C-alpha cells in the first residue's frame, strides 16, 4: 500500500503543472488571447514575405477585430521587443483595383485604429506604428521591410520558432 500512496501523492503534486502545460496552447513567447496565438518576429522582411512565413506556421499576418484585442497585442509587442519605434506588419492590405482595406485572413474589417495623421496615401499594406505613443495603424509600402506579427487559431498552434527567427 505504501508504493501506491506515494505514487498517488506524486500524481497529485504534479497535476497543477500538467494542467498549466495544457492551459496555454501557444508556443513559448507567443501571446495567447481569445482562442488565438500571436507570435512576434523581429526579422525585417516585406509584407508578402511576412505573410508567407505566417502561413507556413499555420496562420496569417495578424488581424485585429476589437479595441480589447488591439490593447492585448500592443501590450504584448511592447513587452516582446526592444521597441525602436519600428512599424510591425499587420495582415491589413488594399487588394488590387480596390480602395477598400481587407484582412488577409478574410475576417471582416469593422474595428479600425488609424493614426490621426493618416493621409490615405493608398500605400497597399498596413502596419502598427508606435510613433505617437500608442500602436496605431499606418499605411506602408508593401516593399518596406518591417518586423511582423503572426496570428493563428490556438487549435492550430504553430510549431515553436525562436523569437526573431529568419523567415
């Protein structure tokens, strides 16, 4: 009976650790928020390269649907990077022959957070910009090279990739 009691004690002691391991479906260093995983990559690439990398990790460049999601992402990025006031690619773009912004993952564009000085210059890709103290959206040339933010469903959690890995 003593070995059984000891085994039960070990199982009970380790149960909280096992529960925590299952509670976060995202790779280490990624943000888990509302059923999605967000991974920041500091490698500076153009928008198309960033999207291809995110797709290879079971996701897309990040879409932001609500003010709360925007705040969670802003907090994550502020902690995740050595902030140099760089733009960070989002999954927002202007499709060819269109004047209507769209999310690359197909989600609806409802919530927006454009910078106040947004000039509607019709550059075809968008990024988070911290120039004014809060990460707002700004249009950028898709050929600019920026770090980027991937988003995937937590159920399709990407394989862990070291922060700043080469896409």
